[in-house]
C-alpha cells in the first residue's frame, strides 16, 4: 500500500474567467523507501504539488481531489491538524537553504528548538540528537557546528544542515524542492548521495521536485513528468528516460548534454 496517494488533485487560484488552474487532475503515489522525482519546466505545477501535500497552498486557493496520507485525508484537513503533521510526519527542504534559517540564531539552537517543540525533548537530549544528526548528514565538526551561525557555512554545508533539520523529528515523508539548484556540480552530487542515503536508511517516502532530468537520472526510482499543471507521464526511471512516451518528456531529456533517447 502506498504511503501517500494523490488522486485527481486540482488547485485553482482566483475565480471566474481569470482563475488560474495551477494543478489539474494530478494523480500519483509515494512509496516508503523510494524517491519519486517530479520533473517539469517552471510553472508546471511541480512545486505546488509538494506545497499542497504540506498544507501550504497559496492563501485563498481552492484545493480539491484527494491526498491520502496513510489513511488520513489531507485535502480539507483543519489547519491545526495539518500544522501538527508538518515537521513530525511531513518535512520539506527548499531550494535556498539560507531562507530556512534565522540568521541571528545558532544552528544548534534552531535544531534543538525544532526538536524540543515537536517532541518535548530535554535541552541536553535535543543537543545530543542535533549533533548526531549533523554527523549523519556529514556536516564537518558537528560539535563545533552547533555553535555557529548560518552565514558561517557554505551553501552545500547549509543544505546538509537543512536536511538534518528536516529529518531530526523522524518524518515519514520528505519533500525536496530543487535542493541542488543553487549548488555547483560537485556539491550537487554529494547532496544527492545524502538524499539517497536518508531515503534508504530512514525508509522515507521522498518527493524530489526538479527541472533537471540529470538529477532524476541519478537518484529517482520513479519519475512523474508535469506540464501546465497536468501529469503527462509516469513510470520507473529507466523506462521514462530511455523510452519516453510523451513528446514533452522527450524534449526535456533531449535538452540534456549528451542525451540519446531510444524509440
């Protein structure tokens, strides 16, 4: 059974003739221990799909359809209940890691505050787990890192800390929205290896949002292709990349350097 099942998900912003249909009948599933990559150009609806799962759709937007999270319907769920799931059951990492942290608070304080708020851990226990998680995400000198501030880290290190913050409360679903876009190629590879390890080790259901098919070709188990708010193709990584069924998928793959599409 799928951990998350999206069925005929629609998102509309505004009303009347000027209404924008951001998502149209979006359906796919997320499985434990797998990475589902959602690909598409800017405006395809991929990020809004992740935000809908988190209960963070734009204010005033109308969300219909179904998001079944292990038996709990998230569409129409009261805000208070959705808030309780965020950070504990559902977590998200964004494109710009700097925006995820308060610049005036140490990394340790932010990680421990997160843990103490959600799990009521003691200060000592929260600090121990923060250091442990920074070590797990391969942040250099985790004991020293907890005393530092966000501006004292490189972009790649800060993204690792963002992943540590996202998984410290043991969520079941992790949404990664363009987590490597702002990083150079070498650092990107390290972040993607980390994402794969976290998925496997923690049995996470991962939704990886990206415009880059190169990223998906290295880590995704399943690929969902979106265009103008609709899912146009879904399949396992190998079949989608080597033998795409939809012209839009083919165009995305052929834009990659050195790509060769079969069929």
